[in-house]
C-alpha cells in the first residue's frame, strides 16, 4: 500500500502514514523518528517507527515517576533526619529523668548539697556493663555546664563513655550515672576530643547515704546506681569522648563541645526541661 501511494503521488511519512491535517500538532519525538527513518526500506521504516513510538509513549510515564521521586525525596530525607534526631532527644529526656531521680533520692544527700558548687554535670541514663573475666562498660552521656559569669546552665553536649575491666565477673548490668564536675580542670577536660578519668583528671566515687559528710578533692565526683550482679561501676580509667556526630545531628550543624558549653553559640528548646531541672536543683 505504501508503494502504491507513492506511485499515485500521495505524500506519506516515513512510516507510510498520511500527513496530519493542517494545524494538527505533531510531537517532536515523532518528527525526530521520521527524520531518522528516511533512507530505510518501507517495511523497516514502519517497524522502527512503531518501536520508537512505543518508547515515546513511555515518556509521560517516566516523567510522572521522575516528578513523584523529586517530590518525595525531600520528605524522605527530612523523615530520616527527624528519625536520627529522635535518638538525641530521647537521650536528653532520659537524662532529665535520671537527674531528677538522683536529686530526689535521700541517699544522694552529698550530691544534693554540692550541686551548687559544680562547674558542670555529666549524666548517663544507661551504662551497660557485661563480660566474663574480661569485661567492659559503655554508654552515652550528656553534659550541661554553668556559665561562670551569669550562672546560667547551658547545653547539652553529647559524649560516649567506655571502660575496660579485668577480673572475676560474669553477667550483665545496667547503671545510671550522674557525675559532678567540680573544677575548671575537669571542665576543660570535657572540651577535649577525649580524656581518661583518673588519668587526665582525678575522679572519686561519690559518698552515698543520708548522713554522708565526706569532703572530697577531685575533678569529678561520680554517683551510680546499678541493678544486677555488679554493685556499681568504677569510673577510674573510663574514656570519655565527644560525640561530634550526635552534637551535629542535635543542633543541625557541626559544633564542638566548646561551642555548646563555653561559647554558648547554639541551643535547643528541647533541652529546656533538663536545664530547668538542673537550675532548680542548684538554687537550693
């Protein structure tokens, strides 16, 4: 039929079709196909054109999928960021509860009396200790510090704590810890990338009991409560490291411990409850 149409003087496109009526719109994709089909035998032109038209018809679908991905991607990224930030928020909330429990515990009388002298407070809601002969403990902590000029509490900054131990031990225990930072040396240690308690700065176990009157001279005074086979955790030798990743996620940009605790260049409203609880406790 295509050859017959040519003999009769009719104009046909590369696929053997009659031209579109005047004013009708012809897709750029088809025009490109027709140009590419010139010079091919009629049957080959028709087959190639049909295949190409199928591809062209898929373009609206591909465009729709691309648009959907473009719209959904920012939402997916935002949801991932929120999910990641929820870990930091959960730790701050847990730290608030841990501090409140220690503040209200009658056996933590020494801690309660000396909070007003502390330069900073480190709170670890959950430190897990496990092992058999060789063991270790680890967890995450937050630190809030008091501004020397205004007396205002700021933070938190995020840290990891880890301790290795040798000796007879078997089992798993979970402890919560509150450490008072009593000296400028102790506070400056927290501004480093990492330091060792008992090495770079002196640490002492806080006295427990309603009548505890011990005078301690140490950079850090630590209190812990545990459930399980262990009676507590010895923090001598504990490695404390700044968690740059958690600080960045929580505040939405790269920040250092100095930015948070000394320069006070960032803050989060989510931490207000923690700061308010610490502020109220240190006013007594």
